[in-house]
């Protein structure tokens, strides 16, 4: 039963709608528009330093979408999450796979003009993320990989079309 949620690395709170009806805490190292939110069930806490500024056993659920690869010590952050999540609480976690590297380098191809930004400090194999999570005291209830050749081709095409459209729109307004 989830009533309290920590969205760690929340950005502008774009995933907040997943947790409607819950007490939602967004937290990030950057300022967020959530800080100005007047909803009594929504708050923003800016992160400063490595230790999470929350009491032990504070949240029923921690949501960590594409954040772990950006921190200096993924091991420390996972242990901190384990500290602030309640007993039998839930961690929802996504990370880029080793296969994600394909989006950063396209040597000698038509895609070299597309500016892909490296996705954090590291990528994860299934084995690495599984070990990291288990070694921090979590039990994995569900594990899935949402990548593969088809997903890569679709994402590549999408990024190419987005780039091309941006160039065309730029010329129209020039």
C-alpha cells in the first residue's frame, strides 16, 4: 500500500501524475518548478551533498528514473535509498543499458550530425544493476529490459526525424 512517494531526480516533476493521490516529494540537485507548487500533497526538497535529507523509513516508494548513472557513487545512493524507504517499501528504478551507448557514437554514418549527449557516467549490464540492487538489501520483484535492435532503430529514426524537423523549422523562421 503506497501513500508516500519520493521522486529522486524529479526534474520539473514530469512523472508526478503517476502518483496522483499520494503524498509526493520531488527532489533534485537543481531547482524545480515543484518548489512553487501549492498542492498540500506535493513538496520539493533540493538535494545538497550525498546524504539524502530524509529520515530513515520515510517513504513507501522511491522512484528513480534515469538518475543512477549520473551520480558519483551509485552504490552509496542505492544504500541511501534503502535507508529512506520503509520496510517492504518499493524502489522503481530505470537505468541505461550497455546497449544505450549506440546513441552516442555513429562514426561514418548519416547520424554523425545528430548531437547525442552522453547519458551520465556509466551504463549498466543486467548483471551489474542486479548485483548493485541486491547488495544494497533490496529484493527484486520484477526485472525487464526495454531495449533491443527494434527499439534502437525506432529511437534512431525518431531522433533523426526530430533533428531534421528542427533544422527545417529553423530555416522557416530565419
